[in-house]
């Protein structure tokens, strides 16, 4: 009997291609059977990844879900706003789910996905890939060992990186908060989740402050036109010059423009003349924040903070315990020669810890989390009755906290999580 898990995908963008590529590299564990996307070129990329002569391609979620069941597990990797409907429909069709984060674009839909999974008896694994990284697994191991003592407070930061901010949250799909998932959920729900998962604590209350401080017309260089392609005098001197998509930022373009790999540089520049990604980064009509800070109280009375900023690189985490403090960063080591520093209070000793991992599990693809998710999913799915490390039942709480943080920022009020949940549950 074939022991492989059969995968299908709805949405064939970068996230689906990453997951199916990793799965295809484990041919004894997975087969990639089918995929659907309105852009045929994207479907063909998954077909090529699959190396499956019986692969079936479809033009929409409705087309693939109208067929008899084609796989065991459906990967939902569409844009945030389009997770909910195909996820619900696929569960009702009998598929278990690998669901790209965030699970949905509203808190009501996230809760309903969890409830539908229970009603249908389906497994839903949220792609909270940070849980699967060697770095955060090591931090979790240290916490659970008791080496830090009781956790009293925690502080984490995600540096989104300036170009990423401009690409996704100023020029891109998440530029106008009113039309999409709030950035604190779209970008940082798994940062909020990692705090919840590492400590085992639940959020009780959340306050939040943030705004759009830099990417607005007041900060546009003097004389800059509406588009970088309109003879801007700052060309070559501006960090956000869109013509870099035809140069050192070509990889970013390939994430959103099918066929960009085959385009010449003049063709890219021509496309930028009418594309959203060709606009001056200070004149995009964007409303999304470029910085946000969360302060939260846990249900045991301890506390923490999380900072999301466009103007830093990678992630950092500090955890303060009664026996020791932990300082770590998963993307780069900054001024230290260690991934984790443990400072022990009793003897004032600092211990240096480095993470050893294979290239696939190292600091590539979300710190090894993408590879870790697909690797661990097989074991959990086949040997643990589908109860995966980031099952929707354990992932929904951090989604709720993320949406509550957005309400706290907009309202200027501290939001009680239990009350927020009761107000928004279907």
C-alpha cells in the first residue's frame, strides 16, 4: 500500500511552490497530485515541481473541488482574503488542510474554520512555521527544562526590512488596511503565536500603539514624480527606487509577476510604468502601519511586549526568568558569536549556544521552518492521528490576539481577550 501523503494545492504562488518543492524532495513520504490557480503558468510550475505524470491542473478552487477527492491533504495558499471559502469547502469535501497563515482575514472566519474542523472531523494545520525552526525549538526546550525558572516577562521584535515593507505593505497587496488583513495579523501573527507557544501562556489583555510614520507624501524627496519610471532625479540614490526590480531586487518581482524570470530588464521597466510596484513609495495612497508595538498581560499576571517595525532586519527575542535570562535572534547574530545567550543570575555566568542544523533546517526559508513543517507534518499526520504541532486548535488563540491588537491600536483602549472573543465568535 502507498504510504505517501497525497497533496493538492489551491493557490500556486510562492508559498505553495515552497511547500510542494520540499514535499517533492521527500518522494517516499509525499506525492503532489493536483493544483488550482487562475494563472495557468503558476499551475504549470507546480506540475513541474511534482514530477508526477498523473498530475491534474485546474483553473479555480471550484473546479478542483468539483472533482472526486484527489488527495489526502489540501494546501490552501491563496491570498489572505481567499483562505476561508476554499478551506471550508475542502474540509466539507473530506480534505485535511495545510493552511497558510493567517488562517483568514477576519477573526470571525478564523473561529469558524476551527469550529468547522471539529464538526467535520478534519485536521487543519496552520503554517506557523516558526514553531518548526531549530532556533525556536531550542528556545522551547530551554524554557521547558526549567533552566530559566519562572518566566516573568518576554520581549520580541520583528524587523520587517525596509524593502519588504515597501514591496508588500506600501506598493503591494497589503498596502490599504481597509481592503486586507491588518499588517499585525498578516505579517506578525506567527510572531504573536511564537510568544504564546514558547511560554505556554495565554493572552489576557492587549494594548497597542503604531502608525504610518514614514511612507507618506510629507517624506517624498523634493521634485519626485508619481512614478519612479517618470525620470525621477533621485534614481540610483533612493533605497526604494522601483527600477531595482530590474536589478538586485528581481527576486522580489518574481514573487508577484508570473513569467518575470524570462523578462528582460527593459521589459520589467516597461511593466513598472503601469504597475502598482512602479509608484513612488511615498505616493501610494497606502494606509498600513510601518511600526506597531504591543503590550500584553498574560493570564497568570506576567507581561510582555512585541515590536513590529519596517526599519530593522530579522527577529529577536529576550525572555526574563527568575533563574536566568535568554537573549536570542534567529536571523543574524549581530554583535555576538552565538545564536542564544543564557545569562544565569546565581553565578553571573553567560552561556553561549549555537544552533547546529542541516542546510535545509538552517537559516533559510523562515529559519528552516518551511522544511521543518513539511518534515514534521508527515510524522504527526501518520502517527499522531493528525494532531500536528500547529493545529488550528492551538493556533486560533494567537490569531484572536492579533486581531484584538489591531482593535486596541485603532481604539486606543486596552482590549480584554476573553471579552473580544465572546463579541466576535460566530
